[in-house]
C-alpha cells in the first residue's frame, strides 16, 4: 500500500523534527496532497494511525488539504484545471505543450506541537 510508505515517511520526518527541536509531542500534522499524487486520503488516515504508534506523533491528527490539479500552457500561458480523470489539452488553444503546475504536492506544511507554537516546515515547500 502506497499510503503506508507515505505515512511512514511523514511520521519519520516529524519525529526527526521533534528530536531536533526537543519537542515531546505533536498535536497535529498538516499536509498538502495533490489530486494527482496518487494518495487516497482515507487510506492515508488509516496508515497514519498505524505509523504514529510509539512515536512523538501518537494521538496526533492528520489534517489533509487537497490541492486541485492545475496545468499551464507553454504556448499561450493559459492556466486551467486539469480535472479528473486528468485532461492535459490546453483549454485555450487546444495544444498539448503543457506543464503541471499543481496537483503532485505531497508535503508537510505545518506541525502543531503540544508545547509550543506551530512550526512551519518551510524547507519542504517547493515551487
Ligand atoms: Zn494554450
């Protein structure tokens, strides 16, 4: 199950941050997941519940923000929603010289700790 490896990576990453920061417990982990990242939110929730046991994330909530897939046309610079199932033809000129601008996100945006203010995982942001 793909979601289990994603959950384990999330837990690892936050547990590492907890060690580095001297935090004992996380209350919530906020993640952004793109529509096309291939992650099923319910399955990830379930995997996260298993993965967090015995870590500083035990009892922590997983807050998922789904990012809609969007693409940008290299020919006419139009931006459009890709939709599901994904359709990568430009809505403006019909061309296929497009790049995905959103929709593959899989990142931690913030962690709420039991003993302090939210820590923004800015190093994880890209694009
Ligand atoms: Zn176009």
